[in-house]
C-alpha cells in the first residue's frame, strides 16, 4: 500500500467542496477590487528563484535536472513567475495591472502546523504604481476578504512597517551592514531577547546601538499615532519622505474604516530579499498561529529580471493557516456533496434512462444513475449516500404506460408523472414534489 508524501494532503469530494466555497468567496472579494485572475507554469527554471528569492527559499526548492540538462524547480512562490510574465509581456499591458491567482506551490520544509510542503497560496499584485493608494488597495483587499470569510478586528491584526525607514534609521546609527540586522530583526519574535542581543553583538553592534534599535522596534501601536511620534523623533529628508508615505496609507485606511485592524510595527521586515518599502503581515490576535500572510513593496524586481522599472506591491496567503484559523473560529464550511437527481431503474430501461440523462444534463441538472446493476433498495441507499435531492424510479411496467415515479428523498414524498412531461419541464415537477 502506498502512502501520500509527508507534507501533502488528500481531499475527498466534501473537503474539496468546502475548499471551493472558501476560494470562491476570496475570488469574489478580490474581483470586486478590480483584480483579474492569471496563472503561470508549475515548473520554472531554477535561476528564476536564485536571482532574488533569498537563501531560505533556495534551500527549500524542489529542484531537479530535466531531460534537456536544465535545472528546473517546482514553483515555491508565485511572485518571480508573475514578474517574469510581466517583463516579457510589458508592451502588451496597460498599467496599473491588478492580478491575482491561487496556485499550488511546493517547498521542501519541515511540515508543521500551518506549514506544508504542498499548499495553495493566494497571490495578489498591483504593477505600475508607486502611489501609496496602491498599497492601501492591497491592504484593504486583504482585510476585506478576511471579513467576508467571517473574521473581524477581534480576530486579526495587520502589522505594517517600511523597510526603507528601518534602513535609514540603522544608517543614521552608523550601521552599514544593515541588511544583516534586518535578518536578525525578522527572527526576533522566534527567539529569546538574550539570543536577539547576542546575534546583534555577533555582527559587531555595540550596546548603545542595540539599545537604540530595541527602542525603535518597540515604538509600535496605533498606526497613525505612531507615525506622528516617529515624525517628531526621527528627522532627515529620507525619513520624512517615508513617514509621509506611511501617513498617507494610515489616513486612507482609517477613512475606509480599517483603523481597528491595523497596527504600526517596525519589527516587520519580511524575510524575502526583494521587498523594498512598505511591508505588512497579518496575524491572529491571540498569536496562536504563524503569520496568516504577508506582503509589501517590491519596486525593483522587474529590473532584476531584465525589464524596465515597474513598481509593484502585493501579498501572498497560504491556505493551511487560513484553514486552521477558520476552524478555530468555527467558520470553516462543512460542505456536503450532492446531486439534483438520481435515476433508479427496474428492468431493462436503458434507452429511456439515456433520454432522461441527456435532456436533464443538457439543461444544467446534476444527474447520476446506477451502473452497478443493484436492486432497487440498494440503489436508493446509494442515492442517499450521494446526497441526491430527488429520486426518479424508472421501471419497465410503469414505462409501458409512460409513467415514472418521482420522490423527494428528504421528505419521502413521491408522485407518478408522465415521463415526457417531466422531461419537458423538470423544474416544475421537482417543485411539486416538495
């Protein structure tokens, strides 16, 4: 007996139905924001991810050599693939381009709660605009799709920062190896305070610098108020411009009614190397789970892929943590698969069954029939297991008189109808049975 690979999942029909319902809600919300669905190949050249995805992603690739001698990888994230498409098709596009997709991705990492080796991930991106309003659109869409799924401000927190501001702050402290510091800050919530200090000491930071960094990182709270405090405490042309952009984002989010959802948190830097500006993460309020998702600005990625400068902002959300959070809140749908009608047969009525199947399926009804030569009792049992709403019993004796028996399975109500009348107007007959 074969077993599924660790870190992967099997989905039975009812499980797929629940997942489909969740994804449909997500798609509906995103499309209300003016995003259009795209997709890319599941395999890409290895170099696509080695350019600027970061060491963590590179180490987790499902990579192999194909028959042409090329290094290939299953996609571990979507942004590089989307940017590849963007660069190659830029002349055909109108900007800003607002795209989304929910592909399957693969990463060879240690499976744990909320983290799998194969998973679905929602990705949304806006290409072509440097305006803070694009950032607001992305963050707003993230909040709104979660609200439409059943969450509210008591469940989720959107933590927002800006990598440029942190870089400017570190440079003003005389820290030139600021990228090393960013990597350590990104790990802060996963390690002890003592380990955090030791890691900073390990890259030659002094006590005063460490103290200043920790003070800065602790300046979190209400988004707009925190930005006001920063504008007073930290000066300089570079910092002022960044603060003004963050202030615009905060004000617009407040105007949209999202003030209770968002928090300013300068410790958010995001692990991927390609982020260039505003970054954000979404967490559950109780911190029971890892980050639900995150994203931000990556304005230089198109250039790294050989294209022109195309500013971009977006986020990615994996389905594993989302499902855990929805189940904890008891809003994950419990779906049952069902069909409209099951045809049970008595005797040799194959031609008549084919006629009914062709007609009803052609009219959009979900219809099944017995292909196991079971007796009537077992056919009815199977129809109930399928979740059929109606049962159509077609027997040789009744058909000689042009009749069939229609039964509503939940109530048990049934009636005899003329077969030709049923075929010509199935909806009216189904309603009558109810």
